[in-house]
C-alpha cells in the first residue's frame, strides 16, 4: 500500500482503498503533465526551427497520413480506456457495500453529525471505529443536504433528505482523522465537522464498554413499534394481523398491489412508514396511516434496525467481543442480533 502522506497538501491515506484513489489521481496527473510538456516543448521547438528566414516561404502541404491517423486515434483510445476502467474499478470498490460490515447510523443536522452505533452508543461530531474492520454507514439528514467526507479514507457521500445513502470503509491505521461536511448547508457549514478515531480492536472494545449505551437501535425501534407508535397492533401477528407480516421480510422481494416487485431494503421500509399507500404489499388493504411528521429520522433509523432484526439481519453487530483481561467487564453484549 503506497503511502502518500509525504506529498505536501495531501491528506494521509488510511483506508483500504485510499491508495487506489491516489493511484488513479496520480495517473491522471502524469498523463496530463506528460502531454502538457510535449506540447509546450514542441511549440518552442517549431517556433525556432520554422522561424521566418525568407519572406513568404511556405512548407509543402500534407494531405493525410494513414500511420499518423492510426497513431493519434489509438493512443488516446488506450489512455481514455485506462482512465475509464481505472475509474470504474475504484468506483465499484468504493460504492459496492461488502457483506459482513459493522453498521453505524449517521444523521446529519444543521450543523452537526449525530452517530449511533449498533450497540446503542451515540456520539456527536465524532466517530469511533476499529481498525481493520469493514464499517458501513447508513446516512440521512433531518433537514438539508449534507455530505459526509473523510479525506484520509478518500471517501464521501451526499446525505440526502428523505432517503438513505450509505458508504463503507475499512480503516487501515489507528489515528485521528478529520471529518467534514462537504456540501454547503447554511451558515455554519464550515463548522460542521469533527474527528474519526480509528482504534485497535481492544481499545475500541474498551471505548464501547466505557460509553455505556442506553438502548440499542433495535431496542429503541422495538419500543417505538410496540408502545409509542402502536405499529404492533396491526403488524404483530395473531388474529389482529392486518398489516404485512414483517418477520423475514428484510432483503426479500415483496410483491406489490399492481404486480411489481421491490426489494424490501432500508429505503423501502422507510418509505413504507412515511408513505404507506405508495407501495402496498399484495393481499393487504391500504389502511396504514402515514407517520410523516410524527417520527424523526433517528426514530426511523431505529425502526428500520428493528424490522431488519426481525429477519435475522444483525448487521449492526459490534466488535467480536474479546474478554477483558484486566478484570473489568467486557463491552456490553450485543443485543442487536437476530431471532426476535
Ligand atoms: Cu452540512 Cu455542509
């Protein structure tokens, strides 16, 4: 893995794909510099070689040259294809979320980042993650567009009102890295940032243990589902089952009234809570009331986490727990798991 931290003005590279982004970037610079130098040198060379020695002298005209045409078609083709393929590979690696990620929720808000871990810990303008672990951020915003940007990881993604976006990374060295909002979002946009702390697994476990959580997102979602919002009155099963069965639904294709099918992902669940009449599951009546305006983005995130957990999708697991050797208690057991 190349280290580009020696380049002045270049942020440290601290994620598994940082070097790929840098390599592509340096390739683009190298190609541009190479042709810029050739063109400028040629300008000066011909400038002098063909300076006017004799009044009205004109060189012979050239009428086409097949080898030359082939040459200047083939070379740009190869260059543009390498740029395209390089860009596509880097893009694919960055935006294809891998399996077995540790999942963290992020909610942007003028002008702060609110973070919640699968084990319930919350932080503001800080993000603690273990080194060498794939981390997926599921992000949305309470108000306007923001953009979650960690230069050292060479990754960023817009955070969009009304939908979920996600990004992933695997931090490769422990340290403290800057976190920015990279989308102008109002008066204090420039202050909307913080730090990412990449820690060794053991330190991260200790951090989790020292930051005793209140409810995990799954527990919070269950509480909303059964008590505060009363979703359970229609969705809990039994004779009162009037709403779609939610157990096992996550990640599956569901058939809608009208014959379409959709994948029941985070986005679908969120939409179903806010706009239930939009995509009704086949076999059910569109009787569910909307919860738009009644739930915050943070509560939606918790509901989504809970509904995921009904399908045995943990995703939100914390680190694999290592028993603490110094006699203190280990990190709280993960309750975000499956099999409710
Ligand atoms: Cu949030 Cu700029």
